[in-house]
């Protein structure tokens, strides 16, 4: 059974002054959990921001959930079906968790009669039910991150974009979060940008590797792991998938070097 294409990016280019963050990138995604990997400065956050419709591309075409993100009316419709957790997000410290997540639900145009139940469900899913009426300023860093995940989930998004979502979470919370991603990915398209390869190995079915704004490698988690199965540990790359990540990056750099 063919799954619908929910993200279709063609020739995506993003420039920041004289720096090219994304260089004519093509990418197509379907429902499921997708890991986005790459070194610091590879263009991961730039890609997530464009997919979240908070940044406009310098060139290229972006279609999300069957709509053209360049059209204002389509962009509004996309945002109703979108969940987004940036690396850093703003909130009113005096808000309770309930108020913060409800405010985002209102912004997403969740029907008012559904908001209370939607908020409680989202907060329970991230394990903050016991702190739902606590002020945001009273939360630990990990709890704030979990509240951020809750606001991204509150509208039951068809496209969920998470930028370094496990920052600040302890090991047990990360395990619970990976299970949550797999659950959401059964019906939605989830994109997780991270530098933690083990999170991708545990939660993602497919992996996209970018470097210097270009697509370096694309395939299943199993295929990336297979690239490192026969290799020896080098530096901090001790697991097969970490070695596969290093191997894929090395091969991409060799191709780029040979093309020059």
C-alpha cells in the first residue's frame, strides 16, 4: 500500500546573508518517524524552520500536506495541522502548563469545546499530568522541554517537527519519548532533528543525513546500521549505527571532493 507524500521539497535553497544553509535540496517524506542527522551547521534547523513555515526559502518549492507553503491561504491551513518544537521556544513564565498548552491550542484553531480535553491529553502524554497547574517558571529545564513537546502535540498534528527534542530529558524520559514518537508516527509524519544518533536508532524508521546544506545520505535506520556493522570503533563512534553515520558522511565528502 502506497503511503501519501506529506512533505515534498524541490530545489530548496536557504541563504543567510552570504552563507548558503541549504543548497538545492530535494526531499520527499511519507507518514512515519524520520530522523534528520548531520554535523553542527549542516542545515538541519534551517530545514525544520522552512517546513514549519516560520522561515521562507530563498528558492525552491515546498509542498506540505498537499498544499503549497508559498501561498498564504495554504500556509494558514498547513499551520492548523502542524506541530512544531524549536530548539528554543518562548512562553510566559507566569502561565501554568495548562494555560500555555491551551494558548497554543487556541492559536492552532482547535475548536474551543475540545481544547480542555486536548490539553489534558497532550500533557499526560509527556508525563506532566501532575504538574499541569504548575507555573512554567517553576519547572526544571527537562519539564519545560516536555511542556514544549505537549504544545506541539495538542492539535494532533499530521506533521510533527521536533528540533533537538530530547535536550534536557533524563535517560528514562528519553525512552518514554521514543515510544511516544513511534505512537504518533503510526498516523502522522514526524521529523526529528537531532545530533543523538541513538535516538534515531531507537525511534526512527528512516534517516536523512545532511551536510553543508546538501543531502548526504537517505535510507532506513537498518541500512545506516548495516553500513557500520563490519567497521571498527573510531573515536566516539562505538555502535554500528554511529559507525554507519560516520561512514555515510565520509562517502559523501569523498563524492563531493571528486566532483570538484
